[in-house]
C-alpha cells in the first residue's frame, strides 16, 4: 500500500511516500480502509511517534492518527463492528497512523462516522474534539457559569474548545486574528481578543480556566490570567518534558476514548458541534501539509489529506 513514512535526517524530520506492506491484524483489531486523515504536524517530534511503548526506536513510522474510512476486515474477538461499516476515530500514538491506504486500530478507538459528514469532515474531528473535551471536562472540570480563556481559538483544537465551553454554559473569551473574530464569535465566543496584542496585564486574575495551545512564553504569561483557584490546561508539545510542577499538572496528551467519541458523534450529527476543515489536499501532498507548505490554508480548523476519492462522500 501507499503510505507516508517519517524519516529522520541530519537537519529535521520529514515524511516521504513509500510502498509498504499492508498491516496485518491481531486479535481484537480492525483494518480500516482509510478515506481521509487529519494532519497534526507537531506529532512528528513526539516521543510516541519515534519510540515503541517499551522505549525502543520505531523504524519509519507512519503519522496521521485520526481518520475516517470503512472497515476492511476484523480480527478475532471483534463484535461491535463489521466489514463495510463507515467509521472514524484515532488510533494509539505508538501505532502506525493513517497517512496510508490502510491502518490498524481497536474498537475502543472508533465510533460510527456521523452520517451527515463527509469522510474529510469526519477525519478532522477525533483528535481535536477529544483534546478539547478531555482538557475542559476531564482535566479542568469546567462548570457552568465559569469564565474560560481559549488561546488560538480559530485553530484545530481551539474551534472545539470554544464550542464545548459555550455548550457547557461557560463565558468564553477567545484569542484570534482579527480576520477570524466573527468566525470565532459564531462558534460561541462571548468576547474576542486580538492575539497580537498584550492583554495579560488588563485581564490578570479573570479566569477559572485557561486553555493553552501555544506554549512557551505565552503559556508562562498565561498563569497571570487565572483566578486564585483557576486551572490551566496546555497541550503545547514543548511542555511534555517540563520539570515545573504547575506545567506538569496542566499538560496532557489526548487519548482514544470510544465513549467520548460517541458523544461527540451525536453532537456532530445534531449540529450541536460543527467541524472546521481548513483545506483538503490529496495524499501526494501529505508532506506539504506536514511541513507547512500549503499556500491555500485559511488559518481555520484542521488540514485534511484525502487518501481516496471517496473522501468527499
């Protein structure tokens, strides 16, 4: 099958197209014929991308851990899905991903594809929506009426953080480029702030929850935005190895969760949540998508790679 694999060079990692064997199923696994896969560029440098669970180095791993497609075959013991089912989900970070014609996953990582979404739309949702869900609800324990500050609200995760916080009846303040103000307010933001301005001083001590997607200096300055008992959530990859106890408590990596994905599916089906696809490119341009070489990007939501022509169905 065709796949894009990560190679480590002297300068920086990149991905290249290769012909690789179709993955073999083990008990309790499913083989998915991938129609579309979402792009998370930062995963190229993450520890699970480069290592096995036991700590060994992985050889030419395949990225792209969120996908939509059709079940091609099932392994022994799989009872919840059948061949031909349209599904979407995310697979384990230590497994090969879905930037390929087929990928292997488990029932715990899947849900039925929302019938009102195309495969490209569905592939944009699992990682971003689960990240926002787990950050706001599992880690921060967001309550109705609380004040939430969302950094990067027009980005792949930010669009779901705004929608989910709004749906929980929180007061949402979001940063975005001015061109995206109306878009972010339409998602549910009560207030918008230009991401290029210095707002930390005037908003100090104003929020119960801060959802950070940027890290670095922005994260460090964002601590001032919290109320005395406020909670920080960060998904910035550079925070993974932090020794600062505050950052260690605030940082998490999204995990597959079938029950949460099923709840998200219901919200996507009824229109309570909506997907935001930045742009869709063919598999041949996967490297451009990961390396940030897409001139057609709008700066909203997620980039998706169409693995097959059925991605728009």
